[in-house]
C-alpha cells in the first residue's frame, strides 16, 4: 500500500474528509509514482478527499491508497487492449477476412475498447483509487 502523511482540513460528510498531503522524497523515488494518485499530485493540488473514522480538523493522519487499484488500472490500460486487438484479429480471420482486414478489425476493436474505457473513466477512477485515512496523532499546534 502506498502511504503518505497528511493533515485533516475539514469534514466533507459523514466519514469523508478533506486532507492536505505532505509529499516527501518517497514519492519521487517510487517506481509506481506516475500511476499513483498520490504521486501525481503537484504542489497546487495536494488536497484530496479520503474516507476515515472519527477524525477531527488538524489531526495528523496516514493516507493509504490500495496498490491493487493501481495494478488493476495498469492492466486496464496496458494489457486488456492487447487482448482486444488479438480478439479482433482472430475474429476477422474466423470471418474469412484477409490478413490486412483482420489486423484492421483488431485495431477497430481496440479503439472501441478505449472508447468504452473512456466512458467509464470517472466511475473507474472512483472505484479503483480510494484513499483511507488512519489517525496517527493530533496536531501539535
């Protein structure tokens, strides 16, 4: 799990909080930083929405992002399109197309896959990239 420290800014609703994350050197050295929702944050967008229990404003928390969400997203972006292309190619072969048209049908099926993925982008982002905050201690200020 990806973990990073943060401070609770406010409660948005029951069990949901707004947290400012403190980025450290572990984000820049992490190999999954370009895929991680926490690692992609810039200085101007370091406030995120998290789930948690019994948190108060100014509590210091550890924000966790489940690694399985990152791996599933990577598979959806990099692996399944290859399967879509191969399925389209062999479907074209099965229908009796020439090799060129089979390849074109593979690209068409891959393009359709990316369009469907784009349609469900917001839903998948909310499903796969969920943050959980755990209390480490109250703020010293």
